[in-house]
C-alpha cells in the first residue's frame, strides 16, 4: 500500500492518498494565532490500518515545522490522539 499525506492550502486541508486515490482528509481553519482541526476522515474500508494516525501525525508535524500557530483540536479523533501522544501536546500551548 503506497500512502502519502499532502497539504492543500488552497482548500485548507491535508489529503491522504492511497495507491493514487484520495482516501482521507484532515481539514483546518486558521486565524492569526491558531489553527483549528475540526474534521478528520478516512475511508471506512481503511479504518484500523493506522492511516488515520499517519494523517494526524504528518499534519501536526507540518504545522510544527512550518508555523507557530496554536493547535485547537476540535475533531474528537485528533483530541483523543493528542491525549495519547504527549510529545505533540506542546502544539496546543503555543
């Protein structure tokens, strides 16, 4: 399985592509100081494969590397993931 996460800033989302097909997304809303993460979706046929985690991790890494925005995780999946991964919680306290 060939999977990639790509940022699409013109659409305010990160896209998960699997074997050349769009199979998931993480949407975001930005302000001057924050980036809200309201929604994550992965094709139901691929749930439980770790691709949702990969999508979240790669999006957060990109946010960390390219912005100084404070993350607001309103998507329940992302909020729960952050509770289990304390190494990313600093993004919510910027």
